[in-house]
C-alpha cells in the first residue's frame, strides 16, 4: 500500500525532504522508496530515511536517479516513520518517489 508520493521537478535543491509518513501508533515496519523519472535526467540521487521516533533519522541509500528507469531502496522492519530525501540535485527532468511500508 503506497502511503506517500512526492513529485520533484528538475532543479530541486539538495536535501529536499519529502513528507514524513507515519505507519501508526505502535507500528514498526519495513519501508521501500521507489523512484521513477522522465527522459532527460542527467543527474540526481535520492535516499530513504527511516525513524522509530520521528526525530532521529537513519539514512538508507543513496540511489542514483536513472533516465526513464525505476530505482528502489528498501529497509527491513523496526521503523514507524519514513521519508524520501533528494540528496543530489535533480537535473534535466522530473522524478516521482513513492514511499510505502513493506
């Protein structure tokens, strides 16, 4: 079940954080972030960040954004919160990142 989607246009700043997704009180889940991109991408990377408390974040990744391809980052259980982060500026296209609990 997809819980959050963010669309980030070309030229997005480095370290642009997506919305924080909450799996719910007492929930501890694994998470996956899937990135799709349009043609024309020449640079960019994203990370998945997870947290048990919504304050202290653990970074998983990064994954390089590839032209017209899907890239995914996954992490096992134990985290209530997740968000996608642009870690390297996206150049030349648009990316969409879906964050979902496993």
